[in-house]
C-alpha cells in the first residue's frame, strides 16, 4: 500500500510542476483568459498525472501478480 501512495505523490508532484509551467506559459501568451480558464489549464495536468500514476501502480500490481502466478506454476519460490 505504501507503493500506491508513492506513485500518487510522484504523480501529484509531476502534475503540479506541469500545471504551474502551463499556467505561466498560458498567462504569458494569453493574458486575456479569465480565472476559470486559467484554473482548468493548471488543474487538468494535476488530475491527469494523478490518474496516470494510479494506473501505473495498478499495472505494476498486475505484473507482480502475473509473475507470482507464473513462478508458482513453474515451481520457483519467491
């Protein structure tokens, strides 16, 4: 379970950095955008990277499960 929170923390960190970068880039290029548009531009990468991090964790767990099943079938011990 600790690995799940690690994946989520890394995903959030990447999303926050990407959101700040995109927010600043958007503000520099289009200062006429209203507050809602800026909020969406900053928040979208945060949500997306968090969801991708959760998906990566899930994929890691599936690979671990398949590896454990294959090792058990072949008679290898973990």
